């Protein structure tokens, strides 16, 4: 079902597919957003999966945008670990976006939630400031992802990619922003590498993200043998 939920003064009112109680429980934990290109490499997808899985196993809620590539890989990894995740969509949380992610959307709702912006005054202010229309659905989604997270991690994106908007919004909001570095010759690494050059935290292993959250954990992430390299 869909219900409007007020998650506090720093987030807009949300429309939720799932339960109010489940969303509140997930947002009461440390929240990390994993964002990146839908045209990602195998390495980028595996890196997203490793980070998402190990963070979820450590008690962190993973938020992403449901799109193919980096963000879908993060969702899949969390679900495969038996943990819940939050998908953020630009419209109704009952309707998967992109529409090709219908199966993933349904799986997420079994354990976690999908959310969309129902009332977005703060998003309107930012979108007007940037010269974008409030009707821009991806801008709404990106802003909401940034607002929900304490830490945003960028994995593979060109400098003009949609995922870069999420990182830039997070910086405006005073959230922690981090990125997984890539080869300087790769177009998909230009976004993360630029953020790191400008002061974002480099992520070389899951512990780097946990340290940025500065939260005590009773659980330890389970290593899979895959290094972020």
C-alpha cells in the first residue's frame, strides 16, 4: 500500500510502497546511498555489489535508484544477503522506474520499501535554483536519494551523468560524499575521480565507508574475497 510518511525535518514527505513501520525502521539505521551509471562495467557492478552486501550485513540501510547497472547491482546484492533495501523512484512508489525493473521492484517490496516524493518544497527550491523544472522526475529522485542518506557513494559516472547530480545535491545538504576511484583513461571514472580531486572521500574497501559513518557496529561485514581493485 501507499501512505504519506513524514521522516523528519530534513526530508520531504514520502509516499511509501511497503509499510510505514518498515520504512521508519530502515531510516533509523545508518543510511548509505550507492549511485552510478546504468551503463556500467562488470567491475563497477561487482564493486557496487560488494559494498552494498557488506554494508547491509553490518547493519546499514542501502538506498539506490532502481536503475540498471550500478544501482540495480546494489539492490540485488542486498536482497541476496537476505537484507532489506530502499528503492527511490521519481513517481509513484507502486510503479517501478525504469519499467523493466518490475521484478526487482517486487522483490524489494518483500523485504524493504520503495519511496517517491509526495510533497517536495525543498526539492522545488533547489530545482528552481538550478534552473530545472520541478516536473523533472529524475531531479526529484536524485534529490530524495541524497536527502535520505548520511553518505552517498558514487561508482562509475561521466562528469555529466545523472548520478553526479545526486552527489552534488548531497554536498549541498552537508552529507558525506565518497567515490570509488577508477582508471584515468576510463570515461566512466571521470565523475568519481573528479569528486575525489575536489575533496570527496575515496572508497577502497567497505571499512572506508563504515569509518565515514562513525557509527558503532555489533555485526561485522562478511568478506567475499573480492577486493575493490
